[in-house]
């Protein structure tokens, strides 16, 4: 498996609404970071669905190396 492109070395802070599914870009190629715009097509990457339980601000992974899926776990600090 290839490594994703590092879109950002910091997380993306985004307001989300409870129960509304968004699709996080896992390849790093999307022009709509941190969300998928279909740029992964033809690669082994796929967007990751995220449906928050609560409305508010969350921090999506920008480096694409998080072990917590679409949410930042601090992995960018070791790249």
C-alpha cells in the first residue's frame, strides 16, 4: 500500500452537525481538505465516512497518518 500525501502537518478544525455524515479524504489529494472530492479514484485509497454523535468542533487529521481514522491523534508530530 502506498503512503498518502500529507495534506497538512496540522489538523483541520471543522464544525460538524450530529448525525450528518461527512467523508474524510484518506489519500491527501482532495482540493476540499479535509473532505473527499473524488481525487482518490484510481488509487487504493477510499474516503472514510464519519458521523458525529454531537454537534460541535472536531479536529480532522491533516497528515493522513492518524491511527484514529479521520480524527487527529497527534501523528503529525512524528512526521
